DNA sequence: TGACAATATCCGCTTATGCGGATATACGGT
DNA sequence: ACCGTATATCCGCATAAGCGGATATTGTCA
């Protein structure tokens, strides 16, 4: 029971929830995309990604200096179901649209030669 | 988004998760039943019930000195869906059966004239 | 009115947890 | 090998949060 509670603990903090919802809708993103989308300091994003990785929500893969994250395929059916429900609920919320809009803007402004 | 995270915060602590799952399966229980089921101090149970009430998960009704709790009918569809999924997952877990067994035992041993 | 029981709240303590800036580490390019 | 960039981790700080025993409050009964 404690493992279920611990799995949910990841979702009970707004920054991590926003990160997971972005990864849920976008598939895979690199750290700079997530920083651009959430408009938070790099250390904040990195620390939460580390937390999510350690609690079994995401996995990361390094491509040169760039680090990419996605939902882990090993997500349990329970957590997948919960995240799906959260995603449906959040889909039309202004905060979700703001994060997605920031992401699009960030990508637009990125110089192509420094793309991750 | 923070309200969703705060709603989930209630579930990210084992005692509250067990309380909610018991109420989910049993409908309505009084405080002494919950104390008997979880085998935790009265103040622990009471504090968590207060938390759950304040965060919109349960409602309480007083009957004389006895206090009864149930899931609030005003639970949002999202939270209801999440709790349903958790209940299905937890249904066959040993901890869930232990709590239900303790509840049955407690009720069996209760003197009928001090029943709540 | 006083005693008793049920429950809510408080208290001191301890642990958990999030923050952003600073720094350590790793990678790639020259 | 050095420099620049990306990312992970650390640090000091501050706040959050859970615990069980003690206590305050409420309701009931005689």
C-alpha cells in the first residue's frame, strides 16, 4: 500500500504533475524543452525529473550533452490509468495550454543548430 | 493544476489511502470502526479524517457522541475515477484484506450496547 | 450537575520536501 | 587540452507534514 502512496506522491506536487502531463501529451522531450515550457530554473526541473525517474514514472536517455525524457514503458497499468484520467481532465485547463504554448514558443525561438 | 495536485496529496500518504479504500468498500463507518480496522491511535485516525474532510474527500455526520464518515457525494468525477482504479488495484492486496479482517473482528468483539 | 465516553485539537518532536543559486560532472567542438 | 554548454547534484534555508500522548470539547446518562 505504501508503494501505491509513494507512486501517487509524485503527482501531488504541481511541478511534477505538469512535467508528467507534458510528457504524456508530447511523448518525449528534452530537458531544455521542459525548462522552456514550465519557465522554471534548470535545477528545479532537473531535480523533479530525477525524482520522477527514481519513483518509476519516467526514463531518460542521453544524446550527446542533450538529455531526453519520456514516460517509462514500464509504468504500471494502475499509474497509467491514473495519468490518463489526469490528462483528460487537464487537457482543456488554461495552465496546460500555457505550458504547451510556452513549449511551442520555445521551440520556435530555438536556433536550429542548437536544437536538442 | 495545484488543486489537482492537492487532491492527490491526500492519497500519497498510506494512512489516508487505507481510510479512503475502507470507506470506498464499506460505504460509511464510524471512527471507532476505522480505529479498529487500522489499529492506529485515535488521534492519528482523527487527524487524517479531518484532513480528508478539509480536502473534500469525505464528509462526517455526528450521531450522539459517535462520529460517522463516508465518501462525500460531491467527489469530482476525476477523483472518483482515481479512487475506483485504486480500489480495484488494492482489492486483492494483503494489506487491504488485513484492514477488512480487523474491521470484521472489531465489530464481532464490540458489545452491542456500545455499538456506534 | 457531574461523570464518562467519543472525538477533535494541540504540542513538541522528528522527518520530509521544495526552492534557487552555486557547483560538480559529462560531452562535444576546436 | 581547453572552453563552452547541458545537466546533475549539493547547499543552506524555509516550509510542510506525520507521529502519539495529552488535553479540550461535546454529547449522554444518571
